[in-house]
């Protein structure tokens, strides 16, 4: 231990050199050492040695600004533009592909080069390597049936894109989605359209070979890992008629007929959108209660009899990481609650896994509440409405988190829009119709 001995400021001590004392702790007792340190501490003369640090000097504003011209940038902050010319193109695309999707609406207008990235195969490859984030929701409001509204749950903001590709005065509703594309069906159930809501990539599908004017259920699957390998669309009616569209061939086909072991007519639940797991589509039916599935690769139909929970209404299928889920309203007496179930594959029974917090459900007490599920891909968006209420809520299956969604208001508007229908889609900058 190194200790400085106290020095008085008399002339003798000023003339004499500094003297150091190295005390051997082993030569004395612990009490003596402790008393020495305490006595020196009280007198303020025993201090730990520290390196000398001069106080920071302040410069006047005139000195700090000396040599600077108005509007000039310090030399250390100036970047040589030649550096950007040599910046690797592959690295540049990798950085851009990892930006938040919402920035796409701004960065396309920066320059032609950035706008042309959407047509780059290497940029598409970089985007495909990024894990899918939470889905967005494409919705239609009651007040503007021919205008869409997109909700981004990561920023909790609504976007109102201009959908210019649909025919004038045509009301087309979103019915399915896959790989960043949304499938629309006109309200007359005649024409199909596919588009990427982010990039406005659009295609009107050829006319169907079967003329069906009644309601149909629709599902979509990918041929591979992205839309670059093509996609398929299936429509099926209650009479058992169905067709499959292949984007690679750009045509509809009738792979076969409904097997005899499936009861016709199909009592399809049109309030529930189809879900896709790998290459299989699942549709909900009400009589008998259960699920009808179709494998897009093998062309095989299957039917599963699954009794629904009692007191259930407004239920719809959903999926999360390969699991089949069910979302619905449980109503008993005057109490209503939103519940989540998971299908048990061994027993083919629904098991309740979560329900909305009770304090939220109290708002529904005594009200005739209706619910529609606007997105069923891991993150669900639920529209809950009555004469006195209009609520939007999201539910995350993995985190079991319920979040209230801000109201949908048009730009420069104040009135809250009522959501009529919608679908979830995973935003993808490079998906092409």
C-alpha cells in the first residue's frame, strides 16, 4: 500500500524533496493499520494518488466558428462522392431490402435507380432471405367499398393506397392472399383480380370455364417459396363445383369432381376465410360441423367432422405456424367473450387456449355484438361491432397479446370508418401478379 505522508507548507518542507513511506502491513497488526488509515482520512491528508488531469478548457464561440463559412460542413463530415460510386451493388441491395416495409412508399421516389430495384432479381433474392414479419391487413370500409385501407401493426398506422387497377365503379372484395399478393373477387362473383397492394402489380384473371353466379369460397397457395415460382387459386361452390387457376399457365382447369364420400351440398361457412398450410387449403363448413380440405399438389379432397364448441357464433378458421386455430364469440345469457381454440390432431377436438381479457369483455355485456375476422395468419385482426360500438383488436398467437387498433380515418378526414371485410397479407416488395 502506497501512502503519502502529510506535509506542512512551511519553508523547510518546500525546500526539501517529497518523501515517501512504504509501510509494511505484515509488520504490524490490522488494528494499527486501520487506525492509521482512519486518522489520516479524518485529517484529509491521506489521499489516493491519481494521474494529473488538467481542467477542460473552454473555447469561445468565435474560436469554435473560426474558419467556417456559413452553410459549410466540416472537412471530417464531408464524404467523397467517389466512395458511393464504388459502393458494392450487392451490399447496397442487401441494406435496402432490410429497411422497414413502410419506408417503401418514400424510397421509391428518391431516384430511378431505387425505383428500379423492384425489377432486380438479386434484390428479390435478398428480400426472400429475410424472415417474414407480422402480416399487414388489407381492408374495405362500408363508406368506400371501392377504396382500400391497409394497416401496418408494427407502426400502428393506416395507409390509404390509390387502387387504380380495378375497373371504374367495380366493387371487388379481398378474399384470399399468399406471398404478398391479394386476390379480389367482384361482388357479382364473376371476375378475379390479383395484385400486390404495395407495388400496384396487377393482373385480371381469365374468365372461368364454369359459370357460377352463387357465392364461392376461395383459397391461394404458392408453388414454391415465392411468387416467382407461381401460385394457384382455388374456388369451390356449395354444389361441389370447383376450379384451380395456375399462374404459370395463366388458365383455369377442372382437376376432377368432388368425391362421393363428401356430403353435398357443402354448407360452407362464407364468413370464414380459407387457410393454407403448405400446399393444403382448409375450408370451414357448418353441416356437418367441421373442415373440408383440398391438397393442391395431389388434388385430394378430405372431410373432417369436428363438433364446434357450444354457445359459439361468428367463428372463423385461423392458422399459426402449421397449427389450425378457431376464433369465435362465446355468448351465454348477456355475457359475450372472444375465445381462441386450437385443433387437437389426435382427437379432432377444439381446445381453448386463450380468451380476451375480462375487463375488455365487460364492454360487450348486454349488447348484440357481431364479430368478423379480417386476418387469420398468426396475427388476427378482429372487428367487433354493435349499434353502440365499433372496435378493432389484434391478437398475436405466439405472444398471446391483445392490442387495440386505432380507428381508420381517411386522410384529411375526421369520421371513423367502419371496416366491412379484409384479409391479412405478408407485405413483399418483389411479389408480382
